[in-house]
C-alpha cells in the first residue's frame, strides 16, 4: 500500500434542522423558547373583556398614536402613560392598556434577563410586512390587541430558498415557498408569541418564517400591534 496515497474523507451530509412550535393556554409556556428545537412559543391568551372594550374605545376615538420607546420593567407604565396622554374621558381605558403592556414588558425582560426592551405600538390599516420573511434578531414578542394577527409557517413546511429574492418576484403563494395555503398558521387576537430569529445562538437557517396578515377588506378593523425587542 502506498503510504503517500491520498485519504478520501467521508463527509456526512448535514442533517436537516428540526424546529417546532410550543403552544399552550398559559404563560408557563414562554420559557420553552430556550429549547433549541423550538422557534416559536405561543401563549394562547384570552383578553379580558374590560381590556378589549378599552382598546376598541381608544381606537374608535383615535386616541392612540404610534409609539417607539426604550422601556424597563420599572418605568414602562409611566412612560406609556406619559406618551399616550390620557384625557378625563379615556383615562381608565388608557390605564388598562398601559397596565397590560407593562406586564408583558416585565415578563419579557425577566425571561431574557434584560434591563430594557424596545417597545413599538402601532395601529395598522395595511400589512406592515406582507411577505413571508425571517428576522435577523435573537427573539421578538408580538401580540395583537385588535384585528387579524401574525401569520407563520412551521419550519418543515418552508422552502427557504424561496425567501427574499429567491421568490423571483412571485407572490408567496406561487413562488414555491409553501406547498399549500393550508400550511399557513395564524395567531389570534390576544395571543402572546415569541418569535425566534436568525441571531439566536445556533438558530441560523431556522428563524421563524412569518408575515403580517392580509386585511380582510376595506371595512376591516384597524390592527393594534405590540412588539418587544432586545436592546
């Protein structure tokens, strides 16, 4: 045998990444975002009627405005109250919304050991991100207080080569990104979801694929969306 003969390395093909969704009806599900095989966690939450009524009243009265704030668990409520400037006729409604958002800020910061979070509150009458995509972030919390909520895809149902320019200008439903419209999942009003992105440790190539929902029509209710991000 020639000792100088080249050795042919046996390269094993990379195993496909597996990712799943963790879905429960209580907040105890949120820490499952730390599971490597999980790229979305959904707390299926029913909003209290007082909060739903408060949000409806505020939107109908045009009493809300888009917000972008850096908040901490200690100052989130106060910052929100200051930014939304409640009046005598809507003080209780503004307080109810601010209390709920402040609670989510506290949960988000505690879960990820963050001193602050980037908060965005938006009223949308058209899709903000209408194409399926992944976020180049570690993780984001999303919840919709009113209106249709975020759509998302299971990792196993996505042809990731069709994301971005790979769609060749075709709509998501025609590009080959998904096999069937039945593969599209959707959050519901009130759900609190954690969406793991591409910058989560060891999650490159497995960030959750999602998009803003198409609105039902010209008469559909505006969408009130809250997102929380790492700072």
